[in-house]
């Protein structure tokens, strides 16, 4: 008389088919401790007993279906015939990551709020999009820090999500993985909002700088160098190293001094005028004088709005407010370029190409600032 049995061995559950003194056993993928195993079931002592018992039932049902298929195909039912039929599809039952997740949702559906359940489904849909786009399979044995960073990059660059949305996706996936694989740790799977502030020039301030006439020769050169960095996103160090050969057709292509990353930025009419004015390169000014004269220029133009700055002191973030004309430095042109590009809707991947960023994490502060600005502008337009 043939029979079926769920067997626990070395904390792994197998489902077996027994017939005429012979047996065929397959793995279910379920892991459970001995004290949580009673009467061929996972007991309530295991916090995930519902989900695991569902997997066991599905595994048993699959084996029973296999035996039914043997009855239809063979005149004689033997363990060897069952093994042969089973091996045509797989040597053991192994659920994919998303099959586990679907089972988790099915088991939890009665306990989860409708919106929470729908939220899980939405997160799973996006996770599948990431898998297809980046060709990185969701496999518990392959999920590491590199995988996680690509996942975050997808949410930022491809999906254009804001911090709170990214946090929700990461938190949801981590909650499921901790539930399904409690013996694993996923400390790296955690998204923290970027608190670094970015000081950048608003468009009206750029117009004030651009249209001012009657500047001294030194401040005119400073103004032109600032406008050049605003329109190209170049670091000060790269502007001073630039040679005419960097201009190719309507682009400026170069390798950055600081990171050795390749940058390719568009050559605008205003940028070309500045290059023509100074013999094919931006004006050459020493770093000390440039920073000093920038403060002088901004004071003259009365660009003195209060700006928020943040710096880390003894592992604590210290917030200060200072006048723009006292804070301004050679970095502000590049920061303005990146921030304005993001505000205007330029895809993050394109901005990274123009600015020479290799890693999305370098853009996180700008992404946060630009999205907050867009959100604030919408609130103003609606009058709230």
C-alpha cells in the first residue's frame, strides 16, 4: 500500500513517497527546528507556521499529482517510475523568490489591511521590473550589498522615486525576507534619507549675475567662470585644466581630475561665447582668489539671502544659517548645474553622464533638494 509522509531531518522537511518497502523523498525547502515539529506539521511555536505549512501542503500536493501522472502513463506503479516522472521537471521542489512572496501574501491576506496588501503587490511588481531591467535575479543566495545598491539605483534613476517611497519599498522587501528567511541577516538592506544640504543659485539670482554691467575686469572674469561652471557642471579644478581639444562638436568631453570619471556635457551658446572670449578655455584664476572674489561679487550684487548649511560635529549634525555672500565658494556653480537639471526633469542617468558621477549616491543630496523644491513649488501654486 503506497503512502506519503512528511519527514524532518537536520531541521529540513522532506516529503516522501513509500511503496513496497522503497521510498522517494524530495526537499520542500522548509526549515524548522525539532521542537516546532508535531504530527508532520509545523506547530504554532514557529512564528511562521502558517506560511511553512502552506509550502508543505503544496509540496505534498505536487508529489501526489506526480503519482497520478504515473498511474496514467505506466501499467505498473513503482518508486522508480515516480522518481523518473518527477525528475523530468525537477529533482526537488524549489520555489522562486516571487513564488515565496506570493504565497506569503496569500497566507497573510486575511490579516493584512487591504491597502497594505495592495502595497506589497505594488512593491513586488516594481521588484520584478528591476529584475528584468538590470538582469539581476531575486535569489536569496545572490542578494548582497552590490545587489542592493543596484536596486536603489533602479528606484532612483529609473523609477524617479522620492526618499519616502524608496524607504517603503526597501522596508517592505526586508520585512518579507526577514519573515521568510529568519536565519539570515539583511543589515545592509536599509535605506537612510540623505540629510546633507545643498546650496545652489536660483534662476533669478543667475540672471542678476549674468545681466550686471560695469563690473571690474577681475569680477568680470570671476562672473564668467561662475557662469561657465553653472552651464557645464564642471568642477573648478577641471575648468582650470581645460584645453580647447575637449570641445567635440557641441559637447565638452573630458576625464575629471578628482575622480577620473568621464564627463560629457552639452556646449550651449552662452558657454561657447565664454570660451571664445578667453581663447577656447574658461578664464584662469587661482583658487584662493576665485573664492575671495566670488564673495566680493555676491556682496556687490546684494545676493545675501540666508542659506541653511549642515556639518557633522562629533557625530551630530550642526545646522547653521549664513548669508549667501559669505558662504559662496567655487563649488556653487556645479551644485547649481546639477540641481537645476534635476528640477527641470532631466533624467538622473543623463545628469550623471554630464556631471561625471559614477555612483548614484553622489547625487542623493541633489535629488532630495530638487524634489523638495518641486514639491514646494506645487504647494505655492495651489495656494496652500
